[in-house]
């Protein structure tokens, strides 16, 4: 299934995308697309539904973040060797972990705000993993069983704040609107291999990133099991698993950064596409 949330910001309703590409409303059946749904029996009930029996949603309706009430938004850095190289950093021996604040979360096509004074706002297309079962000290061999599904994430980043301003990466990663999620959550049963997905990103029609999850250093099972040793993962938690090369910081001969008035378009095979306009904060 492709689960989603539709409607104005803060008042989104649950929905799904049918096989004909029509958004269908689920608000008469479930409360929302959140950890409660993803970990409970209602998910199997939804699989048995005939989507044609559900009300169609106006195609012009905004899509919100595909997961509601996210508990944790955890990110993995430098998870593609060629991206580490373009960043001038060594390949990590263990996953690099940082957070995005939940105030960064927006819908897949919402506007991204360039922070005031920013000169180094950058892009990163990433595979998102959504947790479906409580996970604590789990084995890597079992880890995929704790995954509810996958989605597209744009890990928007301000490189000066991240690298040059001291402290952790978090303040350059968690600015408002720096976490577009969606357009939908594709349930794990529909993703045969999360490590065989093409992912790409364009700015103003120019393709900058064109990679594959096959080149991830730490695969999804290792990431989920690893994180579960440091924190309990709960249904509805979101993990962003790193980006392939082609970010603005790594462009030659000079870095290229975002400015207000540009368009980012990005996607992952089978998981949909996003498109954001950049505006001044």
C-alpha cells in the first residue's frame, strides 16, 4: 500500500494512493497514518479494502508528511562512500547519527525556507525508513521485521551551520522546513529490496544526484539494529539513511548552494517524487 496524508497543514486526513494513481480518503476508517496504525491490526484491514469503495480526493489537494505524530526523526550521515569522499571526510567505521527537530517536518511539495543569513543551504535525497514495531536491542537478522515501510526524504542542510559554527551537526540539519517527507509511505511488503532503488535530485531541472541505495555503506537492517542499541525505536519513528554523491557542497570547481526562488525535484524508484520551491525565511 501507499499510505499518505492529505489536506491543509495541521489538519491532514489519512489516505492512500490506489493503483490508478487516485488519492483515496481513509478518514472514515482510520484516525491517521501514525505509529498506532502502523503497529496495529488496522493495517491488515486496510490491505483488504477495495480502494474504489473509498471517496476520491481532489487531485489539487495538498499532500502532508506521510507519517503523523513522528516521535523521533533520526538521520544517518556519510552513508555512501562517494558522498563521504566529496565531503572530504573518511568513510565512517560506525553509522554517523544525528537528529532533525520535528519542526523541520513538512509535506513533500511544501516550500523550503532558506534561513535568514544562510549562504550554504544544500540538498540531499535520502531513503526514509519508518518503524512499525517497538525495537530495543534487536538483532540485525530480524531488523527488517520492525520496518513498516519506506518513503522519500529531502535532508535539506545548511553547511555553514552544520560544519563551521561549532557543536553538533544538528543545528544545520533541523532548521524549519528542512525535512520534507513523502509523498507516501510505501509499506515494506511492496519494496522487494530497499538496497536496489535508484534515487535522484534536480535543481531547476539540472540533475545533480543520480545514485542507488545499493552503494549504502550501512544497510537498513544494520542501521535499525544499531540504533536500537542506543535508544528504543517506536512505531512511527523515521530514519533517514544517508545520501549519494552530488550534493551542492561537493560540486566542482566550486560548491553550488540553494537560493530563494529555486525548485528542487527528487524521487526514489517506486516511492514517488517530491518538488519544493525555496523561499526566504
